[in-house]
C-alpha cells in the first residue's frame, strides 16, 4: 500500500511538472527545440553568448548547464563575464590559481550582490576544471565618466587606464535600434544629451567586452551578459563582427512571458535560441 501511494504521488508530481514547466526552449523561429540539439549547434561557434535576465534563477541554472555541456565537447573553453570589470582580472586570476582566498575576490573584485547565488557556481566550475575566466566589462568609473562628460572624456585617460577599455577611438553607431530605443526612452524623461551619453556609455561597455573576448580568445569563448548586450545581433556582437567579420557566433536569450507554451512574436529572431520563462518565476533578488 505504501509503495502504491508513493508511486501515485510521484506520478502526480510528474504530471504537474509537465503541465507547469519552469521553462520552454525555442529556436529563433519560435519552434520548440530539445536541449541536446541546441548544444550541438552551440558547440560549432567560436563565441557563445548567453543573454540573461539578471535576477532570474532559470537563467543562472541554464548558464551552468550549458557551460558544463560545452566543456564536455571542448575542453579548450574560456568563460568570459560582464559581471567582472577589466580591472578585476588580476585578483580573479589569483583566486583561480589559489594564490588568494575567496574572501579577497569578494572584497576586491566589486562582485555583484547576487554573486554568491548566481555567478559563483560558474566561477567555481571554471576553477575546478582549470578554465580561464575573463573579466570583460569596462570599469564602471569610466562608464560613468562617459555618461557625465561624453565619449571624448576617455581621451584624457592615461595609458595605463586605456589598457582597461576598448582601443580608442571607439566606433559608436547611435542609429542601431538598441541604442536608439534607449535614447528615445530616456530622452522622454530628461535631457536628450544625457540620454545620448547613456547610450554611448552602453556602447563603450559593448566595445570593451568585444575587445576582451577577442583578446582572450583561445578555443571557444562562453560569454555571460545581460540580454540587452547581445540580443538582435547588436551590442557586443556588432563590435565583434566589425573586428572579425567571419567569426562564428551563437546566441542564447532569456525571455519572460505570461504564457510560455508559445513564443510571442516579439521574442522571435532576438537570438538563435530562446529560453522562455514564466513572468511570475521567483526572482533571486
């Protein structure tokens, strides 16, 4: 009788899980696709981008699963992350090589508030497998400098500081839909010049992340970033292709929907693969 009850409970939970999936996986056209088929496509790329929702737990779990799957196929894998700024690279390397303890990394690397729950598993897997981790983002003080004084303010930086950003001058096209939309949205709430500087600041981040991806490209690169920075082939990808037009890129994008059983038109074509998660999914912060 006990066995029958446990079997019934397990079956009930399984059916509930099928009726209420935590995510659905689609290709760029909105057709449902299996995880294994996605990995077979991702493993062909020089650079794989995972465009996350920063506070979504499914994003972070899938990031780790994809990283493990890519590593199984190619041991020459580099993890690269928006969540670490270029001036964090030294202490990050020291931690990976067991020169310093984790507390030094946490105290000195300006880690995000959700690092321990959301990004630490990625770094720890890289450390365990002796994989490099690249800090790709522009130091926030320089992004803020652009926002306050414009992109030309970078010209005043000393040579040492310039090693932490994309080579100057940074090619910026504010007509790209992503930047243009940002300017329009911000401009409606304040000064148009400030909105343009915000877009230039974002573009400098994208250019810097592209620069450090290429600088550290040895085998396949797996880059973690907010979805804004890689969706629709813009952001980081635009800068990558400007530098290396033939580079092979694959993209994964996380989208939220009220109903995940069918991919909304607005979320089609934004990436090669879309992980669709419920809008009411519990957040990590």
